C-alpha cells in the first residue's frame, strides 16, 4: 500500500464517519435550536429542558436510522475488503 492509497483509505473512513453520524447530529441540532428559541421567547432558563428532549430525539433518530447506518457500513466494509490485494 502506497501513500496515496493510505490517504484515500483515511479520507473514505472520515467521510463514512461524517455521513453516518450526520442524520442524528442534525436532528439534535434542530431540536436544540427549537428548544433554545422556545427558552428565549418564554425566558424559561431551565437546564434540563435543553438536554432531555435533545437526548430523547437523538435516541429516537438513532433507532430510526440504524438500518440505514448499518447498510452504509456494510457497503463500506465490502468496498474496503474488495480493494485488499490478497
């Protein structure tokens, strides 16, 4: 394996981590933004109000997106194992 192949392998691994984590993180971001907006409008500054719904939404999103994430990881693994010179 030369330097360019190692660099491509690292780039692909980074991209896979980004793509598979993005849906859950985006949902957490949207829920957190909505809660922050609600807290700013109502002037209710309760700390648990910002964390509990965000965690619950991210757990539900993880449960929903697990089949898709597993499919992406299997395809990535097959691609990586297909590139290995035996």
